[in-house]
């Protein structure tokens, strides 16, 4: 690495930057000399070095950055180390000698512009709190949860303002800044415990500029102004920091915003709400719940969209989003118009490469006066979702792999059309064929959907069409899942569980069909509640893959999740007959299968309530295969019903999006 030295470039005669110091004229000879700035190419670390004057009486050094930021050092030192110097911009550093009689010398200045490109390859999640966070019951409870779920599992690090130098995109993908205080005045510069210090603000600016992502909760949403993402005129205006009091209502977030036909923004399916309960009967629309009865602070720190003079286009939500490059993902529980924004997702910009997710709803609260929160699991799920969402690398895309001749199958063709519209065209997905399998990479693609649904093919993974069974494809998929890539295998592609070596040939899917099929008027779907023996019932109806779907009763013995309605159906099962593998019940063949294969049976045929078969299986990572494999082999999973409209199309699409979201 090349080390670079920058020497003295100017003498500062004016001492205006130090107007707060009682200065006395001094001779230039009493100042420091030989000032240089040293840094290594490709690094942000910078060291200033100089020679101190020979005159007696020196007690310290003063360092001024850009004629503004002043650091006084006690002691006669001849160097100063900066762990994260500003990059890609010219910065001046001035060094002066300080004397025991209060005098400060003239300074020597060096200017430096460090070229640096952040790799931004950090994967850890940081949580930043005030130095005195333990004085807030809410912050203290949030920190305890973060420690238990991230720090203790090696996925996160807790930082206070005093540790801010440790925040870096090379180590951290995202940072959660939490602040929820009683009695705090409005304004980002009023944030407590050094959260508003120059060091913290500069570090957060550098982090988000380099592509690090921020989650700002409660009073910390004001940092959208502090780091320069919003102008002061657009700061959060709905603000509270009072003592609060007892309240028995259930509070949460309303993700469906607007009350004008054609101007409704529905974010109920956004990743930040994944797997949460969308509860009806509390307000005019269903809400996602955060807190139940207890002592609430009512500490909103959010945006009153009617207060910024926005011209509706066609409404103030749209006007706000257009002006700020953002998306309003939630508001107060009971609000169904366009008045305010409680959860805002600020997209990256050319100046700020990171994403900022701001949650300013008073409903987001971690301590209810010491009482148990009846919605605690929902609050925690929401927080985990937010951290997962902002830690995703913006360069990653989900992949879909199909046979070279996929257009020969109406089902595969329809699935590809949906994936192309919802992922490829949105810049979040990539379509692959066997000829482009080399492009599949764990660094770029966190998950890959392999789809195959054909008429007339023989059973066996090696019989898959269009080069899906070629050595190149099998080896690439093996490497991918071994490295931690996750797979979604649908229909006949479930046989790749054997092709890749995730399960033995003896456990290959045995319920197989590839016939022409025909007209059928029934509704088909998945049965997530498996078993008929007391104490041996496995209920996966709340699993993430079914999130937000309609659990329909009255069709079979138990409620089901519907996939397809009346139409021409292929009846192409490619799933597991659990009674055919010689498994000794322990206490039943579902449990025996799960123990043997390190998996979870998440669904079976609509009408099946015993343990006989597995239609949706979630294969956990193993020591040899670090990735997860989700196999959907139900014939009910079908994308084309002979050209007829599928009455359950929205459910099929929601299920597929859920599976992709679960695996990415």
C-alpha cells in the first residue's frame, strides 16, 4: 500500500476560528513547524505529525478542522491520529501550540483530500444509543432485546456515543439509532447522551454517505435532518416527550394510507410487516399491533404532511414522497386519510447512498411502565423485520432458474411472466437459464427459485428438461447452497433435493404425476395443520410462507390456504409419501421424517389431516449445506389453468412472494 505525505501548505494569520479563546499576539516562531499529514492509499486513517516549538511554557496543542471544529489536547504531543478522516473532499487541518499563560500560537495548515471508495461489505448490525441510555426504561428494554437476539448470537454490536468511531460500513451493514425520552426538547441537536455531538453526527453522515443504512426510532427520527437527508424545514413536526399515563387501547401501525378512489397506498405486504398479525376490528381498517394496555409515553416524533405547504399531487402523501424520495409505510392506527407519516422509508440518493427507515409512531414503545405488553411478540417481530430490511445489500437480487425450453410449459411461462413483472422489472430479480447458470452467485443472489412443471416427463431429477439436470447446473446449485444460498424448488424441481445431495435417493419424492390432467371445479391449496392425534398436531398456519393469506374454512375438514380455483389442472404432485420410507413412528412419521432429514413439513394436501404425506417441506441448513431448501411439491401449486382465470390468483402470488421473502 502506498503511504502518502502531505506537507505544510499555508500559515494561518487570522485566528477568527478561535474567537472563543482569549488570544494574545505571538511571534510565528512560537508555533509548530514541519506539519505533515500521512495516510495509506485505500484507508481512511490519517495521522498529523509536527515539530513543537522550543520555547518554554507550552502545555498543549490545538487542532482545527476546516476552520471550525476545534480540539484542544492537554500535553505536549507531536502527532494526532484520526481513525476515520473525511474522504473524497478537501479538508484543512491546522495545528497550534497552546501556552500556560493562555496564549495560542499562529498555526500551520495542511490540506488533504483522501481518495477512498467504501467496499461496504459489512454484515453486522449495530445499535447506537446515548451514553446515558439506562436512564430511559424504553431504551434500556430495547437494548436488552437487541443484546439477547443480536449481540449474544454474534450478529450485532452495541455502541454508545462514546464508541462511535467503531461504526463503519466495512463492518456494519446497518445501524439502529434508538432514542425515546421523557422531557426532551424538540430538535435533533437536543438529543441526549452525546447523540447530537459533532463526532456522532459526522460519523453517521459518513456511514450513510458510504452506503450504510439507518433505522431511526422515536426521537431519533430527527436525525434525518441532522445527517442532511432532509432540510430543517421538513423536520418531524408532530412531537411529544411528556410523562404519559395509563392507556388501555391497542396501538400500532396503519399501512393502508388514503381514502380517495385510486389514491390508496397499501403497504400491508411490505417486508417490515412480514409475518405479523393484521388485526381487524380495532379501528376503521385492520392494523399491525405494537403495544397493548399499559403506561404509555405518547412520544410521537413524526411528520404532519399538511404543515409543509405541499401542493397535492394528487395528495400530500404523494407530494411528500416525490419531494423527499421516500415511501410512507405507516401512520397512526386510526388514520385513513393523507394527513401524517409515522413510518417513512427514505430511498438512497446520489449524495446519501444509504437507506434510512424512520419509525416515529408513539405506538413503537419498549416499556409500558413495567407492565407486560400483550403485543410484545409483534413489536419484536416488527423490529427484527426492520433490521433485516435495512441490512439487505442494495446490489443483491433474487434469482429464478428455469429450463432452456421453459416456454414449452404454459405453467412455467406464466410463472416467469409474474416473476419478470414483479422482480426483474423492479430491479430486484434476475432470470437465469442453464446457459447463464454461471451468473448465480451467493454474493449477488441470496435465494434462487427453480421452477419446473411439465406434462409427460418421467420421474427422477435426472429427467428434468431443458438442461436443468446438466452437470453444469447441478454443480452450480450444489456450490450455491453449500455456500449458504437458499433454494425454492417448485413442482417437479423438488426432485433436486436428491440431485444436490440434500437427501438420499431413497427419500426422493414418491408421489409423482405429469399427466395431461383435465377440468376440475374444486378449490385446491395447502393444509398447514398436520396430524390428528392429541398432542401430536403440528400447526404451521402462522408460518411466514402463509403470511397475509386467507385461511379459508368450509372447504375441507380443516381450514386451508387456497392456491387455485376451477380450471384445467395438471394434477402434477411431486411430493413425499411418508408411509413409504420405512420410518418408525416417533411418535408419528411426520416427526420421524423431520428428525431424519432435519426438516419441517409445512403443508400437505387440502383434505389430509393425518400424517401420510408432505407437500411443502422446509429443509434446514446442515453442516454440508449452509443454505435452506424450501420444496413445494403440491399439485395445487399451478400457474396456468388451461388459460382460464384463477379465482385464487392473488393467493398463489402472495404465497410465492412470501416464499421468496422468507428465503432471501
